[in-house]
C-alpha cells in the first residue's frame, strides 16, 4: 500500500490531478447513478405513504449522472384498499397481454405513470443563474377521480382520505412563515414539457356516471416565467406556448392551444372542441328534469385573450362558434298507455330533437362589457308532445324537479299505484305540485341571477337602480352593465307534433316548416327588433298528416323597452273541417269543407294599465263553406264570405268594415215527419248542462237567497257587457248578397211541401252605431225562381232599441204550391190562385207598427181533404165574403205589438191579424159586407112594425145597402127567414081584430072577414076605412085604442055591448070600484058619512068613464087568442117582402135569394126578418 502511494506520488502532477478527477467522477457516477436511484426507489413508496396515507410502488428509478436525466418507470399510487398482489398490479407476468395489464391497472390504481423523464439544464442554470429544466416528459399517466356513493349526506371522493391525512399532518407541524414582502415571481425556465398518452377516468357512483378520456396530451414549450409575449409582433421569439389535446371515449376531441405570460398576466388561447358526446354527461343531471338526453354532440371553437390592464382583469373572445348537433331528448321511462301491470313494457319516445343548434361568431369584449353574437340558429327541430286534461307533458318533462316533502310523498303515492317497479329517481311529480313549485322557485332563481349580475362585489361599481317593469322606456343603462347584442336569431324548418286530448278525444296536430327569424336584439331592448315567422299546420283525428292544411305567416318589429309592436300576419287556406272534432260535442253538424283566409296589420303599445293603443287593419275570407246537418244533408253553404277593410282603433274604441260580401249563400230548413226542424236537432245537450239545470232547480226550491245573488251577479255582468258593447262604435259600409238561395221543406204534411227562394241579391248599406241615420236595405229574390220577392227600407240594428222601417213584397206566388198546408189545416186543396203580399213594418223603440196588404187572385178551392187537423171554419163562405167581383181578395191588415212582450213574434202578430179577419168574416159576415160600402149598419136583420109585414123606410135603406154589398161579392147568396115577436106581434094582431069587431058592431064599417081567416092579416078596404076613421082629427098614425074611442057614440056603445056580451059584468059595481081607484081619498071619507052624500060634486064623471073605457077595451083585447098559424103567416109575409124588395128594387139575382121555411122552427124573439149568408 505504501509502495502504491509512493508510486502515485512519484507520478507527474498532471497524472495525479487526472487520477483525482477520474476517481471523483466515478464516485459521483456511482452515488448519483446507482446509489441515489436505489435509495429513491426504496424510499419513494414510504414517502408517498407518509404524506398521503396511500400505498405506492415504483418499478424503476434511473438517473443519468452524465446528462443529468432522471427517469421513473411504472410509478403507482393505489386506492385506499390494498391491491390483491404486487405482481398483479406492478409486475405483470410475461404471459399477460398488454390489455390485461391496462385493465388491472385501471381497476387497481388511483394514479399511475408509465414513465417520467426529467432533463435538468445544469449548465444553463450555471450560466443564467436561473433554475432551468431542459425537458420534462410524462408518458401514459393515469388517474381515476370518483365520487363515492355513501349513505350519509357528506360528499365523499376517492381522494378524500388523502385530504384527511394531509390535514392531520398539517395540524402536527407548524408551517414556516413565508416572507411575503417580495411578491416577485421567481424565474424558472423549462424548455419542454410533454404529457402524452394520458388517461383520465371520472366516475360518479351517486349518479352512475362514468366518463372515460383515454387519450390526453399536454405540451408546453419554452416556459419562462419572466418572458413577455407579443401577440401581434411575430419577429420576437415565442415563449410559453402550450397545447392541450383530449380524446373522449366517443372519439370526441378537445384541443386548447396558445401562449401566456405570468407578469403582467396575459394568456391567449385557441379552443377547438369537436364531436364531444353529451350523453355521458347527462347522468350528472338526470335527476334535474324527467326528460332523458339520449344523443347529442357539442362543437366549440374560439379565440380568447385574458390579460391585466391598468390593474384590472380584461377578457376578449373572438370568432366563437358553438354548435350542438343531433341533440335528442326522450320522454324517459314512461309506461305504455295500454299497460297497467308491473311487467308492462316501458316506452321511451322521442320528444325533442335538435339536429343543429349553432351560435355563430361570438365576440366578447370585457373592457367594454360587450357581447356580440352574429347568429343563433336552430335547424330542423322536431318536437313531440301531448296536451291532455293534466296539462302539457313537455312542461312536466322539462320542469326542474324541485322536490319538497309534500310533493315527494304525493308523487310517490301516485306512481306507486301505477308501477311499483319504477325507481324513485324516475317518479313523476304531480302536475299541480310541479306547477306550483315552478312558480315559486323560478322567480327566486331569476332574482338571484339578477343580484349576481348587478352585485357591487362582482362589478366593482355601484349597483344600478332596477328599472321598472312596466315603464314605456328603460332608463339609461349603467356603463358597468354588460351589453349583449344578437344580430340574428333563426329557427328553421321546425316541426311540432302535438296530440291534443284535453278537449277532443284525440287530435294529431302537426306544425311543419316552422320558421322564425329576428333582427338585431340587444339587452337594453331600446331598438326595434324585426321578426318574421311562418308555419304550416295540419290536424287529423287518426294520425299526423304530412299534407299542409293551412299556412300562418307574420312579420313586423317590436320595441320591448317601449312595449310596442307593429307588424302584419296572414292565415292562408286554413282547412276548417280539420277542427270538426271540436264542434261535434256541441252541435250535430258536419263541417264538410271550407277555407279560411285572413290578412291583418296591427300596431299596438302597452301601458301601465294595459293596452294604450291598438290599431288593426284586416280583411278575411271564408270560401267554399259547406255545413251538413245530422242527416248529412246541406244545412249552410256559400261560395265565399269576404269581409274587406276591417279597421279597429282602440283609442277611439271604434270598429269599421268597408264591405261584407256573401256570394252564393244557401241555407236549408227541413221539418221532418215528427214536426222537428233540422235546426232544432243541432244542439247537443251535455251532461254539464243537465247538471246545471238540476242545480238551478234545487237552488230555486231551497236556496232563494243564493239564486237572487246569482241573478244579481249575472245582471251586473250583463250590464257591463252591454255597456262595453254600447261603447264600441261599429260601422259597416255595406253588406251584399249575391245569388243567394234558401230552401224549405215540410215532411210532416201529406203530400210533402217544398219551396225555395232563389236569386237573392241585394245590399244593406250605411250601418253606423254612432249615427242617427239608419241603414238602407234593398234585397230582391224569387220564390221558386219566378215570383219576385223584395225587401227594402231602413234599419238601425246597432241601436240599443232596434229601429226599422222595412217593406217586404211578394208578387204572383202560386198558391197551389202550398196545397200540403191548405189540405192539412184548411181542409181543402187549392186548384188555382196567386198570392201577392206587401208588408210594411216600423219599429221605433219597443213599439211595432205594421201594415200588411195581402192580395189573393182567383182563389179556387179544390176537393176536400180528410185531414183531422183541419179547422172547422166555413172556408168557402170566408172566401166568398173576401173575394170581389173580379175574383180578387184584397186585405189590408194593420198590426201592432210590444217587442218586450214575452209572447211577441213577428209571425204571430201577422197570423193573428189574418186569423182575426177570417174569424170576423165567418162570425160577422154582414159587418164585413157593410164595411165594403162604408156603412155601419147591422145588415143581418130587417125590423118590422109589430103585426106588420110592410117594409118601412129604414128597412128599405138597410136592404139597399145590403144589395150594394152583395153586388161586390157575387159569390155570396142570402138566406131569408121571417121572424115574429110572440108577445108584441100577437098583441098587435089581437088589437086589430078587436077594432074590426067594434067597427062592425057600430055600423061604421061593414065587417066582411071571418075569424081565423088570413084576411085578418091583409090590409082590406074595410081595414083602411077603420084606420082612416080612427085617425080622423089626429095628427098621428096611431091605431084605435081604448083612450081614442069617444065616450058617446056608436063605437062607445059597441064597446060596451061587446064587453057585456063577453064578460056579463056588474056595471054599477065596476063604476064604484073605478071611482074608488081614481079617488081613494074620497072613498075613505065616505066610510064615515051618510050614504046620501055620494060626493058627486067632487067626481069627474068623464074621467071615470074614460078609465072604464080603457079598462074594458084592454080586457077585451087580452081575451083574444091569436093562433100560431097567424104568426107563421106574418113571418112568411115578411120574408117574401124582403126577397121581393131585394130582387126588384135591389136588382139581386133571384137565384141568390132563398126563403127559409118557418113552419117547423118559428123564431119568436124578433119582429122582422133574419138574414144569413153562404157561399155559392
């Protein structure tokens, strides 16, 4: 050893120095290249265990002492549970495949790295006196981050134990205080950092979410913590460039690249995301809403800068593009509608599909607080929904599940009854509670969002005052408020399929070619926003139809700040019969066809209390309308209904229409065999109506107060509606009808009746509710296409009290066409006849006045019908009474009525007037005849003097009037029947017989007649002499009576002789009784005096004799019995006298005058002749 030392010492100095250097270098290489890696390899797992509490392993650590490179191979940190064997995880066998190795590593590793390579820039560090690293390479890193599913409410992750371990160590050791006086960032240089083939797994056991990112690459070039980058100056060297690339399991790509500087902070980045699937992320929010995302990818590209400027952080974003493709939502795990058992199949139906949702050209300027978006576009969106009695299913499916204890309980109970196998996370929330929750929660969310946006803490500025919601214009926006501008919004070619079951049994609506486009939209909403939209709609009760059944379009602009809108809209070729299912529950009609068109322009502004201004201009048309009744026969049709130039002005509260044109209208009214009209069968009585009717009856019976209050409320509502209606001014320039037709048939008659009014043409012009001038009416038509019909006059239909003055006329309508009615109700068929009618009606307020002029020409009745409904009126007589000599019935009817009367109707007053005329004609025909000649005489009888059969002057005058009237009614004939007054006529005949006897006894006249002969009635020469004698010295024509017989002379003697002959009286006693009767006072005094004093000085003997004469005459007359044959003879003579006078003096054909037999039925109430009429 000594020799060796000596030998070495003897060597030259250069040799010794070289030897020392070699030995130092070998020692350095041994320590750094062999010993240190072995120590690190042994100590590293323990260090990891000590600092994290986790087991770790490393396969190999290598250090190149010459290049100062460090290499670590297969470094692993295990999960909290120990792996099965080290060999399984760290050192796979030679026979294991690479995939098996990866699977085992994935299953048993929390973090692992296949290789880490660190190249320290030693010489660069020495030269620059700055820590420098030439390169750092990490190959195939793997990590798995998971949220664990635990029973408690604490969030637990697969690294939570590491955090807990670190926290325990930090409480045992006091950290040294760092000197924060110097905030300068230390300079570090890194030439290159590369992370390649990384693998990241994110798992959430709570939501069953598994995200796998199998390929992660990160690169960082020329890192210098003190470097300053320049975006615009390409001449300078580039520093701090980075690039991040991530590949998802679904082949989506995320790429981020750019450069940055740390002081002052500045970063630029280009972000490109392509085809990243959204479905793996959906499970994180699956409990938020019920709808399920089943497909969708996202794409994003942008260029952004973030930097410090004047001690403020600024942000710029340019050319941003955000696109979501093929986004599809399904309805989730819902049960089949036809299923009900626990094993029912679940149906997941597509409810929303968005093939493309794009936000183009996004630009954000943080300094100016502006966001500008060129366009937001949605293309080919498809929506499928169901609207039933519970509401819209889309609302339920997309409403956040804001669960409370009560709603959870109700929802659980509801869905448990439906299917006990549905998990709680998929239970549907009850509609009502969901809606309430949405109402309560959403405003709070908006409220917090607003506070966050305008918070002083977030903006660094004073919070601006909140703008009132309803102001017509917003206040000037604070500079600290972000301004967002969207240049264009486009919704292109959308389709909405909606099944409606809330009203109908099922209607399939398809809204297709749905386009919406808007102009520029800014968040201050101060500028007009233009818009345009169009769509096609179709509805069917069986399935969704691809055939368009109507088009709706609209365009215009609105200013949200001012709450104004101006635009136009149109409905084109909307097929009406697609809405038949909404009519059927209420009316038994079939909307066979019809097209609806509408063009409207509008201009509106809203104020604090509602609509301030609203101006509408519109025109509409309903064409080719056809409505069928319950028998599938036409009920209502028209070629077109055109309403032109509709104008509504809300400020002036007025509505005007230029023209309402109805072309080729047709209506059909049918009365069936059961006497029900097709119109009466149209209304369908619903169960609700019946229930309401029963409830109303119950209220009337038991709750009068409630009924009264209801009536009061209804009355109040009615008054309000009336007031509003009266306030609206309505003006219609013209209503026109072209080539209209109305058909009427009555099948309840035998034979059946049918008639039509055709060629209806005319106008109603000048309708104005605020004008006192009524509208003019001029409408013409033809009955059965030959008899002219006309309606003309004026009407004011919009006044509170209807005002009208109308004239209606019909000329030459064939009466044979109404044979079914005449045969049924009149008992006769009509062989011939024409009807002309002129009607004038005036209605002023509530009072109706009408004048009806009815002319029936050549009415000829045919054979009698066998109808049991026929009226029992002498129709032939009525016609004969009403028909003039030319065969014309000309009637004038004046009618009146009160339209407020509950029994009022136009038809009833006309029918009543005609009925009154016919009734009067058959019940008082002579009055009608008298009216023909302007007389008020009662022509149905002729009076005679008692006992006479000669016509007096008054009787002749009456017969002349009758004859004049009969000449105007040649269809009448007269029945003449003589009558007597049994008492008065018999008394007169007895007086005449007594007078004849007295004259015969007196010898003044020779008595040539015998008792019982007819000569007692006839005026003989002897009778004339008696009359002339009795009238001598008298100025009157009164016949001889007891008071007119002289006290002395032949007649007096004849009277006394006849009296004694008939009665053999005691004349002295009669005298005394008469004296006593005439002088009752004298008779009472005589009872107390002597009989010698008879009072002869007081008694007027002539008075006593006159009284006795009268008494004896009357007694003789009353004793005469006139036989009935004499009265019958008198009646016959009277009837013959009337017929003779009418035939000879009145010039009435004898074959129209008939004497009635009085032998068997003598009328004894009237002294004269009774007349009756009948038709020829």
